[in-house]
């Protein structure tokens, strides 16, 4: 009988855990349908606004890491970085915000003994708690320099901020540029 209760308890907890999980963030992008992005050969960076350049070392290293991840992704897709008259101009922005996540379910499991008796219990509450999490939204902009118009915008939500490791940054950048077309030879 105890094996049945244990199996039922595990099945119930698994079902409830599946109900409370949230889908991971998905990248979003917009591509100008009239643009021939794969025909471009080179990319460069839009000039930074000097008033916006941080003097904070951690922020500058973070900026360098994001730029390096974008550079790596675009190079992997066949584009070459150029400082003089690139075909495409790239910029990015990161907007940090707090997000409240709520859980529709909460589950409590307990076991104990007193004297010779062993008891257990499961509690389920349908009014789960709220918690606040920090998230960031990376937006990568690509402009066709000759046409002077934006041809691609890619966004991805994640938890990158100054101090994030390079794998986290690379993952979010890769997702933001997921739909950016590879260059045609």
C-alpha cells in the first residue's frame, strides 16, 4: 500500500511541476522583405554616441563581450568586419527590467514520525506566490548603409547584464541573430 501512495505522490508532483513550468523565451525578428541582406559582404558598427559611452570598467567589458559575440555570429554567417565603408551597419541595445512571475500552483510535501508511527502529507495550493526577476532584452539593429534604412531587427530576452559570463552573452546574441540570413557567396 505504501508503494502505491508513493507512486501516486510522485505522479501528482510530476504533473503539477509540468503545469507550473513556463516556456522559454523565443527570439523575435523583423527583416525588410525588399532588402537583399545575403548580397552584402561586410559589416561595421554604427558610431557610438560619446555621451553614452560608459567609463565603468565592468560596463565596458560587457559591451566588448556583446560586440565580440555579435562579430563572431556575423562572421560565422559569412560576413567580414570592415572599418571603411561596410555594407551593413550594426548596433545593439539592452533594456533591463523587472518582471513579476507568478505560479498558479504551489506544492508542499512532508514526512515525519512520532514514536512508532510514520506519516506523510501533501499540500497543494492553487494561489501560488509571485516573485520578481531581473531580465534583459537585447535588440540588434542592422542598417543597409547605402540605402540608409534598417533591414533587420532581432531581439531576445534573457538575463544578461554586466558581469554575465561569455556563454550567457553568446547564447542570447546567437538567439537574437537566429533569423539573420547567411551571406551568399
